[in-house]
């Protein structure tokens, strides 16, 4: 059984760069995307090993605190 996790923004800012694409297999703490807020770059990390299922934002898009950024599926054990 796989578990899906909704990854949410912890800040209000802008999607500066997307580094992972749906279908990509990632390791824990791989960078999915980078958000920018007040000239600071904040990486959004994979919570654990698994696969990126869906992106809910695009580069350049504004995001708010708590907004869903991506859907992540944890690797089966």
C-alpha cells in the first residue's frame, strides 16, 4: 500500500524554480522546488523516498502559507 502526502508551502512567496517533475523518483530530502520570499530562497524537500505524483503550482506563481504545492507518493517498503 502506498501513502500519498500533500506537500504544502510553509511561507508566502513565489515559486522561483521547479527542480522535479511528476513521475520523478526522489530520495528523502531531495529538492522538489525552491520558493522565494523577501529575497530568501527556501527549498521544498521530499519528505522521504518516493515519487512525485503531481505539481500544483508553476514557476513564477505566487503561493501563500499552507497552499498545496505537490502530491507525493511514498515508496513501498
